C-alpha cells in the first residue's frame, strides 16, 4: 500500500510539472507575438470635401475648380464672368446716355441739351444746325423722341439681362465646383459590375416562371 502511494505521488508531481511547462510555453509564445507585433499608426485619409469646393468658389470664382484640380475650367469661368461684366458695363453706358438725352429732350431746358450731342444725331445729319432744323418739324421731333425712348429701354433691358447673366454664371460656378467635388470621391473601381442571370420563380399550383435577373455588384 505504501508503494502505491509513492507511485501515485510521483505521477502527480510529474503531471504538475508538465502542466506548468505547458503554461510557460504558451506564455512565452504570447510574449513573442506581442513583442514581434509592430503597431502602425493609422494614416489619416484626406477627404475631398464638396463643401470646401463650394465655399472656395463662393468667395472667389474659379478657386473651387482649382481645389478640384480642374485647372482647365478656370479660364472658362473667368471668360464667362468677363463677358457678362463687359455686357453690364456696355449696356449701362448707353442706357445712361440715352436716358439723359431723353430726359433733356422732354424738359427742353436750354441749359441741358444732351439730345443735341453729336453721338445722338441720325446718320444723315452732320452738324448741330442741321439737327435743330431737323427737329423743327413736328413729325421729326415726335420720331426723335420715340427713338430716344426706345434706345433707352433697349439698353436698360439688356443691362438687366446682363445682371441676371452674372447671377447665373455665379451660381453655375458654385454648382460646377460642388458636382466635380462629389465625382472626385465617386467610386468608379472595378468592383462595380452588372450581371444578367436566368432565374426561376415558383408560382402557385406547382408551376414555375422563367425570367432574366439583373444583379448589380458594389
């Protein structure tokens, strides 16, 4: 009986030593993994912001296009703004000229005779004396007054349209910058695909229908 106890004690000690060795080996492997693992700090990905592109174009037309790296659009933006600004200046100049001439003609004030200015003369008149003689006829005077009024309204109309055009060009500049910025981050990778596959759908009464299935993969 004493011999059996000794054998049991030796077996128990050997088992405990083996278990302790296994635990140490596992801890050693874990420490090795933790030691060999290199932690890399995450790299911040710069997101292309449509809000920034729109804001930049709002404060300076063309700047949003630069932010979107669409440099070729900048001359187009400047040309569009230059065109409508020139239209505003041109039509404003002639509107003010004919408005003043029409006003002076209606007032008939000897001190304000801008309607007799050389720029206002009809094509067949080459001197102020001829112009005064031309206006001495009531029919000619009525025609001239109507002509001044029509010219004034004509340039006023196109001046106002030029201002509307300026607003439209400004808005289109913002929209273009925003849309380009959205497409900048639009996924056009090879993961986008479309597949056509046959499909069978069970119906009531044990019948089935055969059709064509379109499947999009993102």
